[in-house]
C-alpha cells in the first residue's frame, strides 16, 4: 500500500467495452452510424426521458441547450458557484449574464431559498432561466425549483453530469430519476472518463419536448436539416436553417457508451457501498454531504470538510492518494472576476470551498484501498 496511485475517480473498461469498440471499427460507419441512435434510445430508456440527443461532450450539450431556449445577449441565468465552470460558461457562449445564488450548507447544491431571494430582489422578468447542478451525484429537488421557475416564467436546464442513476422523490411519492426532464426543460450528462459512463469524450441532452429535441438535433449538426425545407432540388438537397455547430458524437464512442451504460446501475450501487463505509468511519468526526429523505445519491464524488484542507491534501498526496478539490467557486475564477464577480456575497460557497476535499470514489476502489484512505484521513485529522 502507498505505492500505486489511488486517484479520486477513474473509469472501468472491461473486455465487453473493448469488443464493442473494435467491432464498430470494423463496421461501415465510424461516425453518425447506427450506434449513435442505439445509444440515444438506450440512454432515454434508462433515464426515463422521451428523447436523448448525443453530443461530443457535456459542455457542447449545455451550449446547445441554452441555444435551443433562444437565450439572447445580455439575458440573465442563475446557477451554482460550486460546479464545473461549464455550467456557467454555456450562458456566456450565448452572450448571456451569469448570476450566482448560494449553495445549501448541508447538501452543497444550489439553495432554493437563496435562488428565490435573488429572483425576488430583482424586477419581474429580470432572469430567463436556472441551471441547477446535481452536485457530487446528489439530486436537486427539481419539483420545488419548477414551482419557483413557473412563478417567474423561467426555464430550467438541469446539469446532471454527476448524477446518472440518482433520483429524488416528488410530492406525489414518485421517484424521479435525475435527468428525466420531467421538471426540467432539458438535462445534460457527461461521458468524460471521471464521470460514471466513459466514452473518452461525450455527452447527452435529455428532454420530453419534441420541439426542443428537433432544435437540439439540428444545432448539433451545423443547423443543417432535410426536414421542413422551403425548397427541394433533389435527393442531395438540404438546408442550413440556422447557425449550428459540429457537436456530434461518433459511432465508436457510442458503442462504448452503450456497454458502459449497461454497467451503470451496478456501478452506482458500488459507489453507494463505498459512501456507506466512508460515512460509518467519519460519522461524528467530519462533515460530509447530507442525504435528504427520499433521495438517492449517484456519488460521482465523496466530499468531506476539514479545517486544514491543504495539509490533508498534501498528506494524502505523500501517500499517493490523489484527492481533489471540487470546486473552486466559479465566481472566483479569474475570468469571472474580471467581468465583475469579485464582490459576490456567496458565504456558504466560500466556506465550503475553504474546507472541502473529494476522497477516492469509483466502483473498482477496493475495500483494502478504501481502508487505507480512511486511516490516512483519520490519522491526520485526529493525530
Ligand atoms: C464534467 C462536467 C461538465 C462538463 O462535461 P464535459 O463532458 O467534460 O464537457 C459540466 N458540468 C459538470 C457539473 C461537470 O462535472
């Protein structure tokens, strides 16, 4: 122990995954073949949404989602500061303004109260949308956010990158899978290797709206379509109806996504077993993310809070345990500072950031490795 590196997260690729990719390489299509559609359909079935649109990564998916909702220059959107920068950047890609509401001190997700207070402190119509993040794999209660959004005529894009396999229970007692888009307009997932499902790069946007589905599909491929054309010059003819991008996922990546997706439920169970062992070891000693009733956390991350975070980070690093920090609050990143966020009053987020550290969390982490991590954390915090 202590020699091989234990990262905070890692992908698990098995022979089935390798065979799927090799078979696709031998087939007729490398991109935009049958595997893309098969992956989209399997993903929509798994999550429980009507539609799923595969994209080159989640950042592209967030960009398309904001575009599909027609965000205009200067329009304002609220998100959490405790997220990966892409949750906010997608608004900037469209020329919009990002406003940050604070996180809840216990769940670490966007606070409904803080979001409501921010909306109500401004004139009617000031904001266009909200991008809540299922941080670390813990769902946001989107039913409550939807009520607030409806009152103020806002859209919701759920950043579900951490949460395939998570759910919350709504007021009718129905389990709502993260990303099923029942209470959001669209939800976005990532297939970056540190996330649950690894495609190398990749993402998915889910929705239940046919209009948004068509819009996303067109924007993903340059704004080009053969549907609803004003003219038709022959079999070759297509129209570029708006300015889109090349944000397509390949057949090779989709083949991998299909086999990876099949293993996700099992992976989430493993992640929850690991979380249980961490919680049992740290209960009463260290603060960790709370689990509100009726919720199931997909545990992309397991975060604890400590007073001497930097020292613990270095202490673990010396043992080849590569813990990580999630996240530097987005409003404090130099880019956001220079566009005027340096005075944002987001106390919970800043307090959280001063103490948080993400411990190793991935399905193939062995019990022995985890015991080693736990002992190194406790020996530091209770030395
Ligand atoms: C990883 C991540 C993204 C971006 O995903 P990519 O697929 O790398 O573009 C966006 N939001 C959150 C919360 C993430 O963790």
